C-alpha cells in the first residue's frame, strides 16, 4: 500500500518560512481536502511535495511508498507516482501535447508505447475530458483558455495514471459543465485505479463532487484542525473565523486581504459594506 | 547519394539529389543548377572547404547543408543568384564540433531572391559571417538564424544585409533567435544593415532569451529528465526553421535528422 507520510515539514520561500511543522498522512485510495485561507501554505505544501525548486525544505521529512521523496529530483517523484495538477499550468511553445505526453508515458515503461496505442488512448482521454480534437497537435497549453489549461492537467493525469494526485485549485476557472467533467474523470481514476487525492479547493461544490473523507485546515503554516467531510462543509457555511477563535490562531498574510479592499469591483464594495456595518 | 572526395564541379540534375563530403583534403565544390533542383549535402569530414553555387535565370534551388563533421568545419561559400532565380541555402548545425562559416550571397540581377537559414544546437564554438548583397533592383534577400545554446556553447553570428546604390525597390531582411538554458551562456548576434539606396525595404528582428525555470519544472513534474526537457524545448525552438525549405523531401529530411541528433546532443 502506497502511503504519503509527511513529518514536521518546514518550508521556506525566498528566506521566508511558510510551513512551520506540518504532519500529514495520505494512504492509498484516500481522498483528503486541504483547506485554509489564502497565503497560509496550501500551495506551498503541494509544491514542496512535488519538488518545486523555489521551495526549500529546511526541516522534516516526506516519504512516499517508503521512499525518501526529498532526496529525489522532480522527475523521479513523478515516476514514483506523484502528480501535481497545477494552479497555473505553464505554456510551453514549440512542444506539442502529443510529443510531450508520449515522452512522459515512455519514461514509465520499459518498452516505448506503440504509436497506435498512444493515439488511441490520447483520443479516448480527449473525449473523456471533452477537449477539442486538435489538442494533441497543439503546443502545450499555449493559447489555451484558463479552463482548457485546467482540463489539460487532467488529460495528463489520466494518461500518466499517478497513484497520488495533488490538485491545486483545479476547479477555479472551470464552468459548471467542465467542473462535472473533471470530477467524473477524477472519480473514475479513484475508483478504478485506487488513486489517492490531496485536494486544495475553496469551493464546497467541488468537494461535493469528489467527496473527500478527510479535511485538514492549514493556518499560518500549520495544520490546526482535522476532521471529516463535515468540517469542509462547516467551513463553507461559516468561514474560518470560528477556527481562529476556538483554536487561538492568527492567519498569515493579512496584507493580502487588505490588497483586495484596495481594488475596484464587487469585492471592494462588499469589503466597504462590511466595514460600514462593523462601525 | 554521390560521394565527394576531391575538388568537383557538379552540374546538378533536375529534382532531388544527395551528396556526401568525406575527405581529409582542402577541396572546392561548385554546384551549377540548370533547372529547378533540391540538394542535400552531408558533410562527414573535410579539410578547408570552398563552396560555390550558381543559379541561372529563373531557376529555383534549395540547398541543405547538414554538418556531421567531428572536426572543425571551416567553410567559405559564394552563392550567385541571377535574374528571377530563387535560392535557399539552409544549414543544420547540430553536431559536437566547431564551425567557422563565411558566406557571401550575391543577388546579381533583377528579380533574384535569396535566403540563408540556419538551425544550430550549439555545444561548442559556432561562428558565422553571413552577407547577402542586393546588387540589382527588385531583389529580395533574407536571413533566418535560429540557435539553442547549451552549456559549453559559444555562438557568434555576424549577419550583414547590404543594398548597393541603384538597387532600388529591393528588400533586405533578417531574423535571429537564440535560446539558452543557463546563465552565463555565450551568444552574440550582430545584425547589420548597410543601405546605400533610398527606395528599399529593410528590417531585422532579434530575440535572445533563457528557458524559463518554471517551464522546466512543469515538464519535469510529469517525469521528464532535464536532458529530455532540453531536447524537447530545443526541438520546439529550432523546428520552425525547416519551413524555410520549399521542398517537402528536404523539409522531412531536416526534421528527422534534427530529432535524431538533438536527443544525442542534449
């Protein structure tokens, strides 16, 4: 049984400590929701597991299937079964989706996949995710809309069949139809291949579709609260304030919240209204 | 495929032909076209090399010089393009040996069109001096140089487009692109336009950049090694140069050779 085990993880970005001792265990076939206010370390945790070079692990350990993940380069973490569906997938001009995916499939096999078999599975996946048929020949994410980029992450996931998928706000930028398509694809991988999931999302709607069994709340670089699906539901209804009070924690990056109030738009209006009310 | 071991004058047949240069001596080769033709020249080994080509009035010729030499290639070229002739000379430089190339292309008579294009994966020293000169009115000259510079690579391109006085309504253009993978890599491109006539069009475009760290991380996060990423990105960057060849056989040849060699070199 493949288990991801994180112990006392501390992570820095550009000299600033973002994660301050995270413990987390994700077993095969489990679905975990990772929640918490913006700027408190959710994406950092996923990026550190995947091995993004901008994130430095200063303390603690990550193992997967008994292997010390932190000693592996990024590509070997992927081959070990980890997959991160990114919040902002990169555009790579000049590299076609099909060349890229064939190479990525082949590093997982002893014999290269036959062209016929590859084309067949690519077509099937494009169909599953209801992408445009010319996807294979287009350059990787170049000129894709936000929603197409997100769906293309799932196309890659379906073809590479990871044993643990991490999803970083994969649902943002998807319309309702696309959200269902993506959730169906994820559930299929979960049911058929027992793929485990560690999911970051702000939206209860997405959680309702993929049904996490565990919820973790990350505040200011630490997991302050853990629970079942009901916890995600309560956060959706009540927000995070009750957690700050009950567990006596302060969220990081208060300055980010302030930024919102300075912008023009509905958020600024709502922010102004709440300020008025509190007066 | 015709082997070339000594100084040779070649009267090219119409259509597609292949040549392979393999010699220790200094040699001179002259290619004379009579009709439209497409020429693939593989360079395996040679001493100092001189190449002359001649395109008479009205013919269309594509040359692809594919460098497979394991030693320094020191080559001087002179391309003569007569009235209404159209000549493309393409270079594939995806080998692990230095190259010094001096090229002079003369657009001699009205309506002559000439294009020099190169794709280089630079892992050593590649130095190109390219001159395209418009000697007559209504002539069109162009240069396209694409390069990916690897860790030990040094690239130097001096590209001169010249329009002499009296060559009115002529055009001289050039495009250069270079991509590197790490800091401190060495690429110099000097685009020059020397224009002595008023009624002309001329342009040069250049871009130099480094591969985005985030792009590498993204590809690696799907299981590709650094070497595989380098090869994929380089292929994507250099492949558009194959479009400069107007002959499909040559285009295909260049694509295949590039894919094969780039995996080796990256």
